[in-house]
């Protein structure tokens, strides 16, 4: 499929997609939408950021009956952020059809949600725990559901939602269509699919498509104590429009956020310990570009769909290749270019090689930028700022002042002074971060078996040695006792 018009979908949906700026379907959309439109169950293996929300959203909205007052579609998502993001996207896709999707999640006043349910949404996008609360209160009934979507199924499994998912799916007794999307396919997800899906078609987006060709990927070999200064140098040189910095822990995110604020950057952080209202506030500031840097943990950033992110910085190397793909997928969206930079300590190089091997990507090594590099970059930025202002033409009231200055100072010296004033000196305000232990590359299962077999052989050899020693000592003692008896008899 080269265009959304090639799909058998309504003019209203096409109009909504056009308003969203969508023209060419992504690989997962091109493969999943035609199958889902036929009503066949679908399993889609795809990372966040590959367009899977639209892949299941279009078929779901196309099947809806506008006059039906009951809930007709359910999407289960692992986090509050993803539930909200999915609802927002479906509300845009269904805008021309007046289809309303309501997010339902924990952390929000349940009475507020009950009031919103009285507006008769056709679709709900929910986290499992809160949906069960509503089912038990009978404020949500699943009698007329025709489409069920499990989004980020592996993440829901990791978060311990498997029992809740099975409970919810068992409540849906009407004839319905099921779609499951997951980055990976562990055995429990496969078992879930076998139990609740009918002859599903498996659609996989290959690893090379997952890593997104529009993202330029770099890494910097850097010691833990150097990381913060290197990050600020990169921010000064690269001047990202919108950047996400990933930290491994909540404490790391808090310390990075405060450190960057100390050095004058426009930044906020999000992690799981923040209230939902605070997280929503930070995400809104970032979307509106009131701040241009957001520091986040993997869990807090899961499912975020923010357009315009130009740079991703992995301050701490991600735990696994899937997390790496998920992180860098925050940028390079909708055909735009993106840049990712991963900081790697010397002891984490094996971990980086594993990521390259699994994602089938060569990540380019870059050297640590120097103080001089930052200064040169800031001078270039000042020069560009001066040129843009000069070309704007709105300088009439300043020209008289300039002419007066030129009577006393030559033009070259005057322009040089302007560039110097505009050039930002690199900020070296001291910032202390708590060290985070480097990730160790996991040994393969076979290595572990070999080690266990070696340990067993050592144990068996030592046991034999002990038995031999006991045997020799026993024979020696027995012989000595017999000799003593013979001597006494004599």
C-alpha cells in the first residue's frame, strides 16, 4: 500500500488522517490494516513508534456503529500515559465520524470517570486494574464489545497484569474481533493468544524496520564521572529543538533534572514516583515546547507519542536491545530525521555490541567534544543569530545608534563585539551525580551450563580426593590398631 487511499476505508477517516498529516502507511499499518478490516484476528509484533495505534485504530473505528450507545471497543494498555496517548490518537482518527474514545486509568478520580462515561463513549482505552474496578462497580459493561485490542502486551505481562487481562477477556462474551500488539513474543503471550484468539494472522515488522532508518545513531565511550559535562557540551553544540534524556533510575532522573536546571537549561523530569497530575503537566510543557528537554525513565516514557523530538540521549545505556529501540524511536518520526547518542562506559562495551547484533545496526563511535568545540559551536550559533536579525529588516530605530558608534569604532571591531556578547560561555557550575553501577553483559545460558558443569566436576574431584584420603587414613589406622593388638598379646 502506497497511500491510505488504497485501503477500503471511509472518506471521513481519510479526511481525518489527512488533517493529521498521514499519507503513507508505515510497514505495520500496511500489513495489519487490510487483514483487520476483514475481521480476522491479528497479532502484530512491532515496537512503540512504528504506528501501531493507527494500525488498530482505523479498523476499530471503521467497524463502529455511530448510533449505538454502548461501548463497542476496548483497548488495554500497560500505563496511564499510553492509555491517554491512544485515546488522543483515536479521537483524532474518529473526529470526522464523531467517534469518542475515553481514557480510563488509575490515579484519576473514579467518580470523574463515571461522569465522563455518561457521555456514552464508543471506545475506552484503559489500564487493566482500573477497568476491573469499573466492571465490579457495573459502571462499565462489556456486553456489546465487537473489538478488543491488547497494546504493548509484553509490557503488561512484565508489569504483572496477566491475571487481570484474562479476567477482562473472560467478561467479554459477545462475538468480537481481537488484535494483540507486542514488541516481543514470550511464551505467556503466545499462550494468551491461543486461549482468546481465533486463527490469528501473525504480522512481524523486521528488526531493521524497527530501528528506523531516519535516526542517526552514535555512541560515546565515556567514564561515569564525565557523563554530565559531556551531555551539556552536546546540548550546547547540537542545540536540539526537543530532546529526551533517558536515565536508568528515578534518582538519576531527579539529579539530572536538577543539574541541568543549575546550568540554565529549560528542563523537567518524569518518572513513576511523580503524581499523575505532575507527569501530565511535564508532558504538556514538552509538547507545547515550553521546555525543550525532558529527562525520563523507560517506564515513564513508555507509549509517549510526541512529535518533533529531534534528539535522544541515552545518559545510561538501556537494559536490553528492545529498550534501546523503544528509546530511540521517540525521534525520527513521520519521515523526519532524528539523532540518538548513547553514553557507554568502558565496562559496558560488550552490552553495546549485543544491542548492535540484535538490532542489526552499526552504531557509530564519536569522540568526546572538548571545551573548545563547545565555544566554537556557540560562536557559530551567535553568528547565525546575528545574521538572522540583520536579515529581518526591522532595524530602523537601531541604525542611528549604529551610525553613531561607527564614527568612533571601526565596523570589524563593532561586529566582533556583537558576536562576543551573543556567544554563550560554557557553564561549568559544579554538579554532583550519584554513580550508577555499569551494566554487565549477561552470559549466555550455555556459558552458565558450562560453568555449572565445571563446578560439578570440581566438586566431584574434590569429593573423590576426600574419599581417597579417608580411605588411606582408615587403612593406616586399621593396620596400626592390629599391630597394637598383636604387641599386647605377645
